[in-house]
C-alpha cells in the first residue's frame, strides 16, 4: 500500500503530507540543527585547544575557588578540555574526570540525535527522576570528595 501523497513546498526543502498537512523536512534539513550544535562545540574546543587555560589571564578564575578556596564540579574543566583536544587523556582525567565523562556523554547523545534525525524521528530525552537525582548525587559527591584531604587526586 503506497504512503500518503506528498507535495513539495515551492522554494523550500520541505514536503507536505497532503492528507494531514504535516510538513516533513529532507535529510539535510533535519541534520541542520545537529550540525550547527556540533560546529559550535567544535569551535569552543578549538578555541580552548588554541588558548591554553594554564596560562594566567586568558580565562576568568572560578568565583567559588577565588572566594572560598573550594573546587566546584567545573573547576579544571577548561584545562581538561585543553588536554583532551591535545590527546593527553591522562592529564584531561586528572584535571576534571567528570568533565571527560561529560565530553563522552555529549558524543553519545549527539550521535543518537543524528541517527534519529536521519530516520526522521525526534530525539526525546526524558530522564526518569531517579536518573536526575543520581546525576545530582554524583556531582555532589565529586565536589565534596575533591575538597577533602583524601580527595587530592581529584584536584585540578
């Protein structure tokens, strides 16, 4: 049985399902947003890779570290990204192990997003409350442990 009749919308890359009037985009149109997000993230990583955060004066100091002396979960994230871009994965993990997990998590989610876009399906990220609470607990434990004397191995 053939699918619903489709009509191309003049001057666009869209087709319209004339039965339901639902607009469907072509594959390049569906990939535009994921490609834009990837370009923005790649540009940010390229900048951090080119401008060394280990050199003073290039980036602002973490306000929590500056005023309290405590490391926040993001402290060392720029140094971690710089090391990651340069392929120094042990240094990236040393600077901020949680950030490295975040980079890898972004890569997985972005890949799933692209696969969904190619197939014409929307990506729905609907985490369960337990997952959100677990992520919050992980951030809290990471922050507390890296600020305790025995957590020195997590200092950036």
